[in-house]
C-alpha cells in the first residue's frame, strides 16, 4: 500500500510526458531518429502542466522543517495557509543550534545539543570530533598556541585514538599552526563561513535523525530533485531538449533548432 509521500510522487510522475508522447518518428530500420525540442516549445509544455499547489507547498514546508529553519517555516505555513504539524519547541532548538554553529559559538552549541540528549554526540563520533575540532581551529585563529596544543592533547587526541581517518584529520588541522596567514594553507576551507554552515547542516540532520527514532524522515524535495535529474539523464539519450545545467541559480541549456 502506497504511503502519502509515495502517492504524491506518483501523481507528479503521472503528469510528466512519457517518451512516447514526444512523437519521435521511426525510420525504415526501426531506429528512432534523434529529435530536438526548442526552448520555447519545452517551456510551453512545462507551463501547461498542472501541479497541485497544496502538495508543492507541503514539500517546501517539509524541506524547511528538515533543515531546521524555524522562522521561515512558520512564516511560509502562515502565508501558504496549509496545515503542517511539527514540534515547535524542538524545531526552535534545532534552529538555535544551527545559528550558534554558524556564528562559531561552538561550545554553546555543544551544550545545547547535550541538553537535548547527551547520547546524540556520544553515538555520533565524527560529528562530535568535527565540533571539537572547530574549537581547536578557533584557538589557532586567535594565535593561542599553548591552549591549542593543550586542547589537542587532552580533548581531541583521546577522541581519535584507534581511528586512522580522524587522526589524519587532526594532523591536517594542526598543520594550520605553521601558517602565519591561514588563508595560505591548503586547508583554508576549515576557517571559512561556508564550512561552518556545512557543519551546522550536518549537525541538524544528525539531531533530527536521532530524535526521530524509528520514524522515517522523508526528504521530499531532495527526492523530487533526484527523480527529476534521473529522468533528465534518461531523456537526453533520446532527444535534444533544454536541460537543467544549474539548480542555484536555475538555468537551462539552449536548444534553438
């Protein structure tokens, strides 16, 4: 029996044109002659397809919920006028943790995670290491080398014992100490705001999955995008059409013939 999410995806798939609808002629050798669909015709076809607005709004709400975007989610639900049940207190907590990490307040973020459940970091060794490593990086950025060495020895070294991968990650991080300008280091990504955002996203998903227990967390928007790209790869073997070349910002290839 189909779940509600599977039913929604079936509805979307049913609205997509099949290869047979593309009217590719067949020659005498029973081979499909390659056909092109121009951008104008392609977008006209896309615009003619009716998408259930409520289903799409729920998919967007699901994405905001999973990512822990508390304020945007509540605003979107209000403006879209849809029903979307969630634990507001827990969502606010996840949002706060994301915000603390992106602001590089790592120790506060760890305390907030532990206030949810101390087993979250105990059972996710790599994420725990990544967070503690960020504290090490902050000592390096502050040029506090004595505290850096002490922290690495007393906190991080016991965490990586017996784990070659994490040990190499620690070595790589300690290598930042030899650079007067950290932006000259090969590992300069570790000091970027983008890297903090990446950490916050991974921590958020770890928390969500841990607290979900036996419940399945459905990444509806991500599934739709993967399905769309899979169908695009299949279709491009048969015809030339405007393909999605970038999702952010959204852009298409150009077919004029």
